[in-house]
C-alpha cells in the first residue's frame, strides 16, 4: 500500500510517501518503507515573534505544499497515479493550518480518485516509534511531549488509548520556549536551552519541580516559567546575567523539566504494570531526557522506544504511517468530498473503529 502523508497542523509542512506492508506473520508488526519525503520548517518565519503566528503559518503551508509534493514524488520515482491512499492530519492543531493541508489532501484525492485517511496528529506521533523498532508491540505507555501537548497514555492497540495524565496548564515544550525567551534565547526554546545547558552547572538557581511529589500523573509547567522569571529578576534582570549565569539557569531549567517527565513516566509504568515506554513529540529529541528516561526505565526492567530524531518533530512520514496502519486494519478511508477539521480533538476519544468526519 503506497500512502501519501500530509502534515500541516502547526509550523511544519510535511509530505511523505510511505510503502506500508503487513508483517510476515500475524504476530509481526507491519513495516513501512520511506520512498520519499520533504519537510519545510517555519522556524525562521516565526522566530521574530517568539512563537507561531497562525495566519502566517497558514499562508506558508499554502505556498509550500505543491513544491514539497513534487519533491517527494521525484525522490520516490513515483507518479501521482501510483498513490493508493492520501493520509492527512485533520486535527488537532491550528484551524487555518489544518484547513490548508486537509483541503489540499482532499483535492488531490479527488483528482486521483483515491480514498482519504483522516489522521489524528498525536496518533501519528505515538505510533511513529513502531516504524522499524524491533521488539516494540502493544500494549505500552506513551509519553507525548511537544510544544502543545504533554500527556501520558496507556496504548492497548491502534485506536485504543486511555489518558493517564496531562498538563493542567503549559506543555513542557511551552515551558522550554517561554523560559528561553526569559533568558534571551531564540525560538524554538528547547534546542536553545539544551545547547546552553551543556556548559551549565546545577544547583545555583533553585527551581521547582511542579507536582513531582503529588499522587497524580498530571503535569504543570506554568509555575516553572514563573520561577525562571523570578530568578532573572533576582539577578538584576537579563542584562545583569553573565554568560555562565545564563548557562547555569538553562541547565537547571532543563533538569527541572526532565525530572518531572521522568518521574511521571516511571509512575505510569508502575501503575499500569507495562514494561514498554514510547516517547514521541518534538521534546523527545532532547538528549538529557533520553538518557535519564532510559536509565530509570532500566531499573524497572522496562524498555524505552523513541522515534529517530529526524521524525520527532511534525512530519509527513508519521501521518502516512498512521493512515497506513489503519488501512491494514480494514479502515477503507473516506471518499474525497466535504470535510471538516478538528482543531480540538481528544486522542482518547479516537476509537479503533471510529468514523472520522
């Protein structure tokens, strides 16, 4: 099955062509071969504003989609007529951005007379480590960490998700971005803080680990951002912070976020009894998070699975993969026609036999 994936939920325009096949036996997971992919990041476009501007994001997706499709088909050596299905992110995300990508996908599918596979953006993330990960199967605990989401889920099968905990305010990616702004760093903040933290020392700037010792799997990061602001003010403002001060505060910020994510993920493994943890989303590329999650999981006899770093951010491959997996499960998709997008779409409400409008 040759699946075209289209992703435009926020500030990355992704197109990919994935060949999805069943496993050699019923016990084997399906396989995915990336035939071609193209990705454009809008980081430079939004950096001036310190965050994503929805209207600018939508316009840029409109400009990028057709050239990225042509690039993907050329890399794959395929003609449009060879595409079997068109998978597209239908939510959640920015409404305008979703409309651009979904309209493009439905129009292409109509021209090719192919079915459309509407995909939940977060399902694309949490299933992406299944793409070529030996030893990974259902069930598992998933930790989704990105600029807009921080969630723990129990994943029993494709479409069978139970929410265990989520952030009650800012997502961890937002905490990175906002803390980076307070430290005078660029956007996106996660990579900038991680880079600066490499020369930082822990212990100089005490920061809270919100909800760390509460009997809950929920997260809270808004207070951490406020604490970073307080430390900057105590030092006399950003202009009074020396290079080492900024590195030390960056290191403490990163460690505080990682401490909370690791502790909650381990609690989720203990609560469910599962011994497989999948970590996905943009923040899953953080080296310290990967190192400390894997080390702590080993003490529980658990294994941790991550997508390749190149697939941690939003991309068309994960959308094609999620759509292909549902296709192999018997989902016929939808005929191209009238469509709607879902800017707010709870992942746990997505059933394995759901009819996506």
